[in-house]
């Protein structure tokens, strides 16, 4: 199976071209189930088991094939079951639906209408997918990541072949520069420029590192790519190695992603077996190895120098730059570090004509697409890939289907703990590196959280800052102590003890921390505070002056209250109260909450069947 | 004291990884996965095998949240605290678990049955808020579900004790 | 050359300098806190911030190199504010118990807060405090630690041990031995070099002044002996320039404090040489347990017992000089003066923290060990105006004479040179003509020399700092060592730079000298070599009172009596931490 020259590689591509058609010839059907961690969490493996069981019982193995794929993207409507070649996709499939699909669709060709999303058989036609464009996610949800042959079927590794057979290292770098590709990890540094620096270093040993330590809470783009089509990342890394003159690559991936690690391991094995990794790739002089290194739960290790320290077996504490890793990186050798999505873009760019195709997507300074994990209070939660320049409005309303539960949109947060919150006024901002930065947020790695009226912006700022305090490596003063002092000021405000001068102090500390911190984590740590201070100052002032939390989140500023007229005197609330703060007589007296005892856990309210309990804040209903 | 069998397993892990450059993180991950914790005695073994000061290994173990110094409870309740889960109210759920089990995140109940972990994002944002117990996933958890989840495992224990 | 602008003024510098180094060269002061040349240049503390044109963020001067066309601003209002903020945050997580701190007025952080006019501004959560004083030698107080990491680098890189490291992360980060254990529960050598580089009072040498005051009060016969390195450094505590020999004033002060006798450990050093040179010649002739390694340095002994227990037979069995002298005081001296041994209290003034631990070994005769810094404090405590003191001489009865060979014990290479002077004489029956052995002098980490003594080729090495020691020890282990005799001192530069000596910090040095801490410390060695040069007697075997001691009491080197009093044994220590 080992590929010894370009011809043999082309043979493989040709041979596997019709692999999907082969599977469904003679009336055979293929059942595709999303095997991404998100859907697995929603029981999708059970669905496969159930199908297999039914098929085996009836001895129909030669007619039906059940396969697990990567992420379909539309996670909130998962798990998905797609029947090929009929191209019918069922959503929110539960274990008990399998029998019906099997009997009705598979055996009798009758579509199960009730499981269609919006009565649409071909799910790719719905709004959610309409405005998307797949480059980095190419193959995700289509191929079985365990089968490299299916990757060949979608022309996997042909960009590598093109590089090795017809481009010099420098030409590869030129094409990457020409494409305008910028780092997808958050910073947006031009990839070609980074590579060129490393290329120019005279050193026997150089390294390529893939940063898969996705630490932004609420983001899972990289994981989904690695689980959906790990070969695109592997191919990208090999190309990078060829371009800069490295013979070894490392994938630094979170140990918390066991499933992605497993799929990556399998993909690496396959690539070695076909000779796409290892000595003399496709018979050329170029050799490249890839090894997996596990991260162990430290957000700061997304920072390049900290990541390197971690691979080197040290505490993941960043080091001062310069020297930059491209000059002095892993074990002191020139090293390029790119993020998963960046690598996944390369096979597209480096195919014949890829540069032009890539450049045609996106805006002037931000080319191509960006993958986002869209989550929070939108209707459609999932993994999306949109052309750069798509507006936030399109993302939230057209793709995301608007705000869930008829609530009012309040803010959209991009860039994770390093980013900021944008408001209604910013909705027409095109998504690209520079526009988001100009608005006080940043692209980040791709986490997008939508917030509604029930989210308190002071609490949101607290959430991110707390995250930073916990994830600060502890090395430099501003980040280690400064962020804690900021958090304490925020806590003071959310406790209703804030003063107006605290806002000034927050602002001062924030600007100091931004400019004085050692690494990117500290330098961006105050962003969530600064952006909320800027866009939601009113809410801060309300907390301070009126002791009011309009979202009714800050515990010190809210009260739970039973509306006597609505109380059914059932006493359920009293039973749920963990601190016995509710008293009353069943059937006789309306129940009452003792505000002194109440710990504001909200259990009474969530358990009241008659919605007789309300939350108040800032002097509303202050009886 | 660790058993000689565990010791052997640790040596096997070290042996397997020893030839890669700077293998410390990989060895620690393997040990964490195998035993669920990395205590001082184990760190001492690794320190000697790799000729690294044990203080340095301890520094590494206490830096990364994935590593733990002590064994965790029989049932590890992991609450996702990614942003998507946060905006949908994870804090209340964590508070409720702590309240009910009378421990703080990162701690284990006295009977060794439960520990509460806070995870940074399990990547199942569409199911937010998410809680997992020993890998079993509970999607869209509400505060009122907390009691039920704890009870599920307490009942399981009772059943197991009766059977044995 | 690189052309840059600092505060709008143009300068040219050679390539490769940091902003800080460049500024120092032209006398521009930039405050630093965590920075320690050659040890820590990590930019942790964010005090040495400067502004650089076209740079979005502030830049740390300590670890950013200058480049052509760079424009640096070191004292804009904004940068002064930023530096202050860094300090304000540091002290918001710092114990402000300065009055109770043994580093009070000897603290780089304290000096800096004064210089930058910083007071307490933020209040809030602090890192949980651990205070470890269980060892009785070194004290660690995390509430005073600023996480500069100097001690970690010192212990790991310079001493090659790695007792200390960072633990936890974020605000919970501390510097500690493994699992925040006490020094007494980990294989620490007590060299105390960590305390020497600590900018605050987070790591200190435990004080024993109270013990001395009690002994004096009880009216005991208190005999004091001062190590050679003391005289070369004590003056710094009284504002004398580094490298001033204040022997006369020191003796005078000790007499005023009320010691019954004031002796010099140099006598003990001469005695050590008599025993050690004899031991060496014996081993060298028999080719037994070679190379022989000196045993004066207790930090080194602890290191050997913990980390190279298989090589303990290479160590000289000689006790260290002050222990020998203590043994003689409690035997010979006691007998002749007719004083009950139990009524004598022997006090050693040492440049060293490990000596405090050495006195607790089972065969000891020294009761109290004070450091140079403690002596200075004692002198101040007694209201003695040190600078105005008349020079006085050590007591000269019985144990008062000493040779130049004893004096140079205080610096790296000194013991070796002293031993060679006597060994040469023993083997050739004549004095070495040039007297001094220049090859073993200097601040180089590993020095070696080859001597032809009477047709015998003797190869010697002198190493200081334990990481250098481990290099020559590994050679012995591998069987590739070419040496016959090795001197090991645990501290870089030897005793002159021991943990009991006054700290030399960059803040005490002139702007242009700030990056030359070791170079400045080595000035102390020069004070000792100068004294040696001036002495009439330069070899231990020519010390008349040593001769008398042997003829009247010990008989001859390595006599049974000498063995009983002056030699010791070593044992393997279990360095396991659990």
C-alpha cells in the first residue's frame, strides 16, 4: 500500500474516486451518523449500535452500511442520521426512532417525515447552511475520519503531492503569502510571513507545531476539525514542514479531547502506512514525522512560548518575545506554530488554482473563511464556517436563527476571554480580523457566544476575569495580582458595594495590565472588562447607584418574592428550599420567603408550577 | 505506599516514553490516565528515572489542572464551565452540587464517593449546561436535576452494597 | 555598533546589549527588582519597564536587546506610573510586617518602594502563607516572596540541586521545596545561596544572637573564633567599600562585647592543613581513595552525603577548621587553663549558614554559630561605633598564631593552596620557593593544576559551586578522574560569598557596576590574599603554636589523639522525600 512515487499516489486518488458511489451501488444504502463528541454526548453511538443490531438481526449486512462521520455542524438539532444515496437527513434522532427509520425508510423507502428538519429532506438547503462556505471544514460530516481512503476520495493529500512534485519550498511559502492566509488561532498573523522567517533560519533542525490546545471555553472548532477530517491538518503540517525545511512536527492537543486524540492517532497511522509520513514521502527526498504531545489543561499553553515550555516538560509559563519561536523555538530551534484551522486551510490553498479560489473569498485584508462555534442564546447552536466579511447580524439571525425563547438580544462575545462584547449597534460589523479589533473585540480562535437580556454584563465580565485569574500562570505581576484586584473590584460592584471611583480604578488597572503584561494572555485579559465598561457603562452605574441588576443575576442585588395572589399554597417551594427560608401553611396561607435566610439559589422559583415566584432588583416591589 | 504491581506499571510507562525528547508531560498524562492521580511517591519514581528534581515535577503537576495529586471520588461529577454553559446558568448548578454534597469544586466527599470537577468546555455547547458523571453526559441540566443525579449514584451504591 | 536614542539623546553601543545594560553604561538608572544578571532575566516583576517608540506595550529593559534605530524612553510620566503600579500590586500581595522582618532595611523591595514613593494602595486576597523555620537553619516565608525565581535558578542551575521550584499557578503560585515541605524534610545542603539572592526576607538564615546573649548573661567562659572570610566582608555592613579588611576593628569590637577570648579560626585552619596534608600524602603514596577531597565546607559535606554517598571514602576525614579549633579549646585549652569543659561556650563567627547545621553533627564542640551579618547586628546592638574603633590583635595565647595559609581558606582555592604549601614541604623537606600557587587562584568555576613535587606528578582541581562539583564527582564515579586532590566549596567563590556574608545586590552598586555582582564580590578574596602576602609566616607547618600543640599535646599529625579530636566520619543520607 505504501506510495513510492507520484504515479502511485495518483493511482490511489483515482482508485478511491468512486468510493462513495461504490458503497451505494445495487440499491445499497449507507447510514451516516455524526460521531463527533458533541453528538456522541447526545447518544449518537447508541444510534449506530441500534442500527447495527437491526441490520444484523435481519442479516442485511450486504445492503446497509452504518458509518460514523465528523460534525454536521448543526449541533443543537443533533444527533443527525443521513441516509445515502437518498440524501435524506433526520434530526434530533433518539434511540426509539431507529426502528421506525429502519422499517420505514430503509426497508420500505418511505421517508419518516416527522424527523425531517423543517420538512426538508436535503438539509444542505436550509438557512443554517446557506450562507456557509466550507474550506477548513471540508470533509467534516462527509467522510469517515477513520478511513484515509475516503479522504483520498475528496482529493486529500493532492495539495501535498503538488507541492512536492512541482513547487520549491520558497514557492510554497510564496503561494501561502499570496493567498493572504492569516493565523486562525486568534492573532491573525500572516502565515506566509511566519514561515518565511523560519525558512530563512540556517539550522539543521526545525520544527512544525500544530496548536490544538483549544482553551477558549465555549469553543470547539479545532476539536471538530480533528474529529471530522484529521487528514487535512496532517496534510497542512507536512506542507509546512516541506516549506520551512523541518522534518518533525508535533500536534499539541488537550488531553481533555480523548476522542480527537484517538482519531488523530488513527489518521497518523494510516498516513504512515501509505508513506505520506515518514521517510522519503512519495519517493522524494523529503521526510517528515508527526508526533502527538498532550496538553494538560492550561489555557496559557495556547501562547506559543508557553506551549513550547509545556512540550519541553516544564510548567507552561510564557517567555519573553523576542526571540520569536520562528527563530528560537522548541529546544532552541526555529519552530513555527500554527493553529489547527490554519493547517486545515492549506490543502485548499495549495491545490492547483487554490490561491485564486481562496482569495476570492473574504474581504480585502482577511481572506478565506472562519470557523466559529456559535453558542449561547441563539436558536441554532453549532459549528459554522462563513466567508470573512459576513456580518454579525447574518451570523446571529440568518445562520443562528435569532435569539432563543423570544428574548431580547443583548450582546455578542467574540474572542473568548481575550475578546470583548459587542452590542446591537455593532451587528452590521463584518467579521474580519481588523473590523472586530476596531470595535473593541477580536476574532479570537472562533468562539462566539450570544447573550440575551438575562445575562448581566458585570457578571459576564466577572466570569471571564475569574477564568483569567484561574488560568494566569502566575509569572508576571500584572496578570497574577492585577487581574485579581480587578476581579475584586467587579465583585464589589456586583455585591452592591461599588463606588463610581471603582470604575475609574478598573479602567486604570485594565490599561496598565494590557500594556505591562508579559504575554498575550495578560495583555488581553482586561478586554472583557474594558469592552463591557465601554458598551454597558449604564449597567455598571445601575449596579453602583441603584443597586440594581437588570438581568437579575447578581445575587446580592436580587430578592425572591412570592406573589401572594398567585400562590396556590401548595408548599412545594418550601420543600425545595435548602435553608428553610420559606414558611406558610399548606392549603391555608400563601407562602412567604424570609429574605434574611434566603440564599438566592432559585430552587423555589424553578420548582413552582404556577409561576408565583418572582425575582426583583433595585427597589422594585420592595415591600 | 504503592504496590509493586503499580510500580511496575509506572516503570513500563516510563520505559515506553523514555526515548522521546522531554517526555515528562506524556509520562505524567499516561500515569494520570492510568491511576487517576499522581502522588508524591510516583513523582519521586519519575524524578529518579528521568533525573529531574522532584520539586520540578511537583511544579509541573500542580501547574496543569488535568493532573491531580490525590485520588478522586468514585463518581466524578464534572460540570462544564465553558462560556456557553455559563450563559445558560452553570454557576447555579455548581453551587447546588456543592451545597448538596457539602464540598467545594476540586474536593472529594468524605465517603470517597463523589468529587466535583469544573471543566473548561467539553465541546458539547449545544447541550449546555452540561454535566458529566464518570463520562456519562447529562445535557441541559437544571438546578432541580442536581438532586436526581446525585440520587442516581447513591441508589446505585445501595444496590451494589446489597448485592455484595 | 548600534545607534539608538535614549530619552531623545543619541548613543552608540556594541551589539547584544540589553536596554538595561546599555542604560547602565551611560549612567541612566532603571529600577529593577527580579533581575539578577546571569541568573534571572525573565521579566517577571515588570518593574524595569520602559517605553519604546512604535511599541504598543511597555518593554522590560532587563531582557530586551537594543536594535538599530531603537528609541527608548526611561522616565516618562506614564512609565513611572506603570512601574509604581507594578510595585503597588506586588506589595498588595506582600506581608507588610517590615518591622518584624529580618531583612528590614536590607530588602530590595523595601528600598524600591521608598525610591519610587510607593505606599499601600490595593487591598485584597493574598497568596496563602507558609512559614517554615523548622530546620533551624533556613527560614522560608511565602508572604514575603515576590516570585522572582532567583533562588530557584540558584539552587537548580548554580548548585545543580533543585530543592526549590514554583508550585501551583496564578495567585496561588509559591516557591517551595517539593509539596511545600520544610527544608528539614528535603535533601537541602543548607548552603543558603538561595537566601543570598533573595531580594526580600522570603528566604533568610535563621539568627542565633539570642543564644549568645544567654551564654554571656550566664557568665560562661565564652570563647569566640572568627573565620577568615569575616574580616573581608564585615566592613560592608558599616559602609566600608567591598574588599576592605577590618580584622583589627572586628577583634576590638569582639573584645568590647565581652568574649573571654577572641581567637581566629585561622589557627584551626593551620591545624586542618597539618592533618589534611599528612592524610593526602599518605593516600597519595599508597594510591588509596584518590582523589582525596577537602572537607572544610559543610554545604559540600551535606551534598556528598545526600547525592554522592558512594564517594564518601574520597572525603578527607578532617573536621572543618572551626570544629578542630573547638575540639582543641574544649580539651587542650581547657586543660591548660584549668577550666571545666562544660563551662566553656565556643562561638564561631562564620560566613556560612551550613555551619549552623554542622555544629549539630554528633562529634561537635562548637556551641553557637553566628554569621557575619549577625556579628554586625551584634556590634550595632552593643552600641559600638565600629568605624571609630582602634585596631586590636587576636588573643595570642595557645591558639592565637596563624599563618597566611590559614587566611586564604576564605576563598576558593585557598585550602588547596595552603595544603600544597605544606604538602610540598613534607615531600621535599623544603619550602615551595614562590610560596603562592597562582594556578589555583581566580574565580573560574573549575581550576586545575599539575605540580611536579620531587618527581611526583600531583594533579589537583579546585571547584566552587555544587554544579561544578558534580562535574568532577561524576568523573570520579565514571573512573575518568585524573585528579589526586580536589578542593570543593559549595558556594560560588568560596566562603567569601557564603550565605552568612552581607548581600551584595545591584542596588548597592554604582550604576555602571550593577551587572558585576560576582566581580565585586571577588574583591573580598583580594583582601585575604593581601593579608597572606603581608604575613611573616605563610605556611601552616611554620605556625609556632601549631608546632607547640603537636609537641605538647597531639604528638604528631594523625596520632591517635589527633584522630580522636580532629577527625570525623560521614554517612549516607537518604535523600528520599517520602
